[in-house]
C-alpha cells in the first residue's frame, strides 16, 4: 500500500494562531508526543522570526531524533542561513523555503515580476542545498495563482534540488474538485515530478481543509501537512486526526496508509489543547468530548444492541476512553435500564416504567442525568 508522509506543523503554522505562544519546554513536550504519534516530519518553527523560535528549533533539533526536523524560511538568504544554524544538530534536517506565486502575492506583497519570483525561488533552493540535502519548496497561495506559472516555478525548483514540493491552499479558498484538479495538473505537467514528494497544505477558512487535503492525496500527493486539533492561523490548518482517521477508517476507499500510532491521537490532542490554551470544541471530529457520546434514544438503543449501528471508529483506536451513553430527556428505556444495571439495579418491565417516568421528570429539568440522580430516583421510586 502507498505510504502517505505526515508532516506536522503544529509548532510552526499551529503556533501562528492568534494568542498562542509556546515556550521551549512546551514545544519540546509536544515534539516528544509527535514522536510517539510517529509523524514523519516535525516542522519545529521559523528560526529567523524571533530569538525564541530559533532557540526552540535548535533545542528540538538537538534532542528529538529518528524523525525529520524542519524549519521554515522565506526565500531569503539570511532566513536560510539562520534556519541551517538552528538545524545543525538535527539527525534528519529539512529546510522549508518558498515564495508567493499568485499575482496578488507577487505584485502586492513582494513587488516582484513573475521572472523574479522564479529566479528567487530557484536561488533559495540552491542556497538551502548548500546546507542540507532535504529541501522542501512551498508555492504560497498556489490555488489562487496561474497553474502554468506554478508548473514553471516547480520545474525550476526541482532542477535546483528541491526534494519536496508543497502546493498550499494558503487562504482555504479552493474546493475539493479544484484542488484535486490542480494536484493532478502538477502530477501530469511538471517535469521530473516523479522524483520528488508532492505535499498538500490546506487551510480551513471555508471548512474544507480536510476534504481538500484528501482530494489532493487521491490525486497523487504523498505528503500531507497538518496540525493537532487543526490549530493554526485564522480558521486553522488541516487536522492531523481527521485526515489520519479518514484514511485509516476508509482504507477500502483511499488504498493508502500512514505510520501514525493512532492510539496517541487523544493524548496529543489534550496536550496541545492544554499547552496552547485552545480548548477542543465538544463536537470536533475524532477528539471532541462528544465524538463517542450517544445521546438520543434511538441511537442509544441501536448502540446497545450492536455498537456498529452508530459507531464507525472504536474509541480505543484513537486512545479515547470508552464510548459514553449520556442520559438526557431524549434517552429511552433501553439506555436507562442499561445505566441502572451498571449501577447494580435490576428490575422488571413494570418497575422500569415507573422509574422511567420519574427519570423523565428529572431529565426535563437537568441537561444530563448523572449516576447520583439515578440513585435518588431509585430511592424515591422503588
Ligand atoms: O499556508 C501557507 O502557505 C504556509 C506556507 C508558509 C507553507 O503556511
Ligand atoms: Zn499554512
């Protein structure tokens, strides 16, 4: 089965989120957890952006082994020099350099002609190659640019020695079909593309980061760039856990594998939420508190007969605690009986009817009926 490389950028693009600043110890703790998760690449930071980021990348490069450690740079010599210095002790160092390729980025941000962009991109890759063998190039805002220009840029950076080419949907603007077509176009038109890794990097501004990444993977990309819990600039990046579990759960469809140790997903999620101070929304796929919670009567009844009726992932696969049945006013007799039995109460149909009646009265007042409430109901009713 084809392997998909997982490039984690929680410590770089994730940390760019509003209000998130992680210190060296916190970054090291997350990096160690990423190793337990078995990601292939850790993007540890942007060394020339601040002295603190330089120190963090350097500390991770020194301590964290057995995985590619990557640093981000602009296509600027001083950035690349500083990044190479930070990565000096890395076992497998990678420099990730790049430049904007859409007309708005070239004209308004950089004030460059397209020819200057091609030249600067190739020169940056050549400069990075003086330090490391593994150089990734990003074509920023690729999805809003001209695709033939993108092909031209990618051919030049591959010629200059890039080992990975990253096609970002920087603004989360593309639809899955468009992104899939763009990746296919790159796969079919860029000379020597078969000699490099093609990477997808999507943002979630329109809620399509996961769908776009998967569409790009289906079109032939073999690296995906993600963050834990999907944290990142604006609406965030593609969530590691969503892509990994989509591929794991739908192996039949994707026919591709990752090396991720899925049981480390929940510990990673909680560590990042706690250290970054960004709580996980309850309904977040895979890692939200409600992701394995069954609340309505029909679902609880089906789940208690056979969990597969309403569950496509066993929570233990992602390191979460067992699925939960939450007793609310939407619950039926089957769920109530099950919960009472777990507390040691057994009763016939008639007694259950009576208890159910009392239970509904409490459930209408409280959001969730807890074990303590059930004990009180039993004392009052039976
Ligand atoms: O979103 C983006 O384009 C990026 C690049 C710097 C890789 O994060
Ligand atoms: Zn990004």
